[in-house]
C-alpha cells in the first residue's frame, strides 16, 4: 500500500513561531543539509517545505512502516549548532506514516491545516518546495506522484468547497468594503495612521494599482514610507489635517489614539462641508472617528466591530467548507491508492515490456532478416505493421491484468 510514505512536522499548534524559524537552515546550505539527511537516514526520497508557521520533512522508505524515527537525530543533522534546544523541539513534532502521511500532505496543500484556513499561498509554497527538491535530486517517482495529486486535490477543494472564499482578516474585509462602496484605483484615498494595519492595507492598494494616496501620521517619516509606494503619494503630519483641503473620496483611519481624531468640525473642514458621498473606514480601537461623522447622511461608515463580526461569520463559512473538503479527501485517498499501485505495476512490468520489444527486434533484424528482405516493399510494410500490432497487444494484456488485480486490492470494501 502506501506504507513507504512518512513525515514529521512542527507547526504553530505545538511550537512558537520563533522556534520553528530556528529549525530552518540557511538557504545556501539547505540543499547540502537535506542531501546529508537523506544519505545518513538511508531514505529513497526526501521532501522538505518550510513556511512561517510550519516545517515538514517527508521521506519515502518502504523498509520502515510505523517505526518511530529518531527525530532528535534528524534535527541535529538539520541544525547541528543548536543541540541544546533540539530535544525539547523533538517532543513538539507530529509524526505520520503511510496513508496518514499522504493525507496530511493533501490537507496542508489544500489549506485545510493552515493557520488561516483557505489561504491560497500554501499551494504555491508546496509546489515551489517540491520543484526545488526535485531539482536537488531529493525526490523521485513516489513524491512526483504524491505532489501531482496533492496539487490536483487542492484545486478541487478550492473550486468545489468555497474554502478560499470570504475574507477573514479585518484589513482584507475593509478593502472589500471599500470596493463594494465603489472606490476604484482612480480615486484619491486618505490614510490616517501608518501602523501595521494601514501597512497591510497599502499592499492591497498597490496590488490593484492605486496611484493617489495621501498618508497622515504623527511621525512624518513613517507616513512618507507608506506614501512612497504610490505614484502620487503624499505624506503629512497629523497636525496638517487641520489645513488640508485636497478633495478625496475615501478616508481610512487607524491610530493608537484613545480620542476621536476625525471630529465633526475637522470632517467639515476636510470635505469643505460638501454634500458628496464619502466612505469612512475606522479600524481603530477605540474608534478614532466621532459618532457625529459616522452618523452623517453622506458618509458610508465602516467600523472595526462590524468587520470583526463579518470575520467570525466568514470563519464559520470556511470551517464548513473545510468539513466538505475532508469528505472530498476521503475519495481522493482511494483514487491515489489506485494510481500509486498502477504506477508500481507499470514499473514492475517495464523489464518484461522491454524484453518483448527486444524479441520483436531480434526476430526482424536477425532470425527472419533474410526472408523479410526478400519480400516486396508492400508485403514487408504489412508484416512490420502486424508485428507492431502484436507487440502492443502482448504488452497491453499483462498490464491490464495486473492493473485489475491492483485495483481490486485497493478498492474500498463494502459491507452487505
């Protein structure tokens, strides 16, 4: 069956993120370290991936089934200079064997085991990790099959369950709400605050091609750093809000102030008391936008409490999608078992197929060569076509038979 597949993993569930980071070798030495581990452990294949919240070291070794590997020894090969911390870290690993190892890789690649369920970046990371391992000569046919199927499973999970739908982060939701209110890359946005939240928002704005963004912050240098991402970016001190008169369409506020920054009087100044519609997003706790502004008829007000409620609802949606994905994985596990067994059959039959081809070539080129050469061109062509046909049939019969046997062994059993 799939007993040759194994892996161990350390994730955000059992270890701190800085502990996980300590286990990741330097990029320049990583290929050498992984080749050393593969050689020292005597594994046929090795697959490695590392993200900010997990590492996975997987291998193929049919000689050990459910034997517990010496995780500490492997970690010492991975990071020989950190021996003191490795024993404790080894206790934080999860180990999977056989079908459980395969299933875990399917779950990870499909983002069902992610820190943020349904995030799409993990698919790219897994594919890139496999391509690197293949390039370094660490993987072969077993992980080629596994990762090919894992990517296909991931696509199906995302397409059929909706696991990647509905944003979970407050920043992503706030940007989605801005779009819903009709804000486009052609519009002028004003950001008040240059902290981590607005830094994340800027990534969305840059990605979609916003050009005119003005940033206000207590420290002008931080405002300038954010504004520099935009073609028409401008940076000012918070105090400059009192004199700013440029027209804008949306205002996003997020600072550490415990008092409202955008007061009714300031908003009247900023907008020139215009009756045009404005979108105002307040991502601060407590609110930095006064109730007077929030309640204005021409203001579409979006506050963090509403966004948090949306995030909780979306989280429930993704959890339901994850459960549907688990059911889909059950089907895919059975299909992968069949595909894996068929591949093993093909590999076992390769010598026999090569021998059949050699028999035909020997007959044509040696045993019956003289008689064949006496045939006219048309008869010779017909004979060679017949031999080609017979060769394919002789190859196909045992292949089909062995595949039927393999499928019968891996087919799920039904209870009458």
